């Protein structure tokens, strides 16, 4: 079965990284809402992951989500093994700008 993959746009020599369909839906949890001014404009299925954020999530082992039902409060969630592996790949390869390639 084919699965989605992340392709690094800022480090083209880095091999594509397969991800699960579930992790594909979770990328928005970690993507920067507003990439830095020097970042290229994001295209369709592209995400920017700020190095500082990636490092913080890995160091803390958690991330925070805002509930659409209670925007005044955040929920702290422990990283899953799959999320941690993805963030570790981003940090190790120094990747920030990716495109998701979905299987045909």
C-alpha cells in the first residue's frame, strides 16, 4: 500500500520520508502558522516547521492544542512515537520546508 511522503524543499538532498495517513492529518499541529518573512510562499500541500519549535517539542516531549470548543484553554498532549520520530527527522536533517506527496 502506498503512503504519503514528505519531500524536503529546503534541503533537496534529503531523502523523502514516508508518513502514515494518520500523521498526514496531524502535520497542521506542528506547522508554523506564519513562516518567517524570508521563507518562500507556501504552495498547496506545503508546510513550514520552525527549527526552534521542533526543538522545543522534542525537548519537552509534549505539544499544545487549542480546542475549537474552548479557545481560551490549551490542552497539553504527549508526543506519540510517530510524531516524535517525525520531529526527530526534521531536526536531524535540518528540514523546515516540506511538501506532502500523496499516493495516487
